[in-house]
């Protein structure tokens, strides 16, 4: 082993705004010491950081010629209860899956994430 994962970092045009979205989506806590270029939240022991990228361009999903680059899977008990809450926070539904175990959304700046549940 070389090391341990410390944080997942998302580029975005406004770190504080996107961190607020994920704080509410995940029930996370913001760590002290943020500024206009860097914000860190912790959800269930996992650090998620938001980094200013003034030239940020969101991924396109689905795009056969491009890549979503990464996505987060968010485990929920009941998607029918979780989905309206995520949409009210600013998420957008991108795709419902045919096997009915996950749905794909985008956050307010276009990063994809899935609501996943056990069937």
C-alpha cells in the first residue's frame, strides 16, 4: 500500500454553494477553514472537498464521445421518498435505470450522482 484515500475533490465554479448542496443531500458537516476556493465536508467519515475551477465545464451524461469522469453513489432506503428531496435541493433527474436499482441525477453544476437502493 502506498497511502490511504483522504478526500474526493470536485471542481466547481462556487465551492461554498456546491458544498451546501451536498451537506443537505448527505447530512454532512462542513469543516472549519473554508474560503472562496476550497470547502470540505464530512459525510459518514468520508471527506468530500470542493475546489474552485473558474473555467469549469460540466461533464455531459450520457455522452458516447465523452466521459462523466466519476460519479458518487448515494445509498437510500426509499428512492420515492429521497428523489423529491434531492430535486428540491437542486438535483436534476438524468436517467431512470431499467433494472430499478438506481437513478442517475446531476448536481446543480452538472456532476452526476446516483441514488442507489437495495431491491
